[in-house]
C-alpha cells in the first residue's frame, strides 16, 4: 500500500483525488481499477460509497468485473443499501458475459428470493441488455449469430 504523504501516488488529498477521478472518467477499466483502490484503501482513503459509484460507472459501460462487483456489493449492502433484486440483475448480466463468480452468486440469491423478485431481477437484466445492444447498434440475434460463427 502506498503511504499517503510519503511519496508515490498520493491521492489522499482532496484536489489530488479529484484529479485522479477526472482522468479516469469514461474509461471503464480505469474506473474499475480506481474503485478497487477505494474499496481497499490503496493510496486513497477507504471509501465504500466512492468505490461502489466507480464500480457502477464501469459496470454500466460493460466492464464484467465491475458488473460482478456491483452484484456482490448489492448483495452484501456494501457502499449501498442491500438489494437482492439489483444483485440478481447485475449477477445475471456478468454471468451472461462469462463471469463464473456471478453464477455462484446467482445460485445463492435464487435460494433466498421469491419468484416475483427473481422475475424482477431477470427483467432488469434484460432491459440492460436491450439498452446496451441498441447503444452498440446491434441486435441480440446478430450478436448470437456472431458468437456462434466463431
């Protein structure tokens, strides 16, 4: 861990932290990495809310690791209010993109949730898929055909 105030990447001062966050804006991988730093308190003051915010930004941009983290944090109520429906939705999104840990979380959540909650989580994941397919200008059918041809 970098010790703030003793050289290196001192992002613990308010102006410094803002500059780091600003330089990462829009880069899902960098936002996820910065979120990890806030979650662990590595080179910055530990801040679960800031970590979650960065994970959520990266997840919305399609970072699978961030999607898995958002699911886990919603399940645990870390940095955000506990919400199993949101956890299930994000775990579904990450699992469909190949994240095996999210598949395990889906099993745990499914055993705890009502059918209504499961349906809502699935619906939210499907809405996210539709929204992001439209953003990329492809349809789900085209994406499936492209994947099966490779």
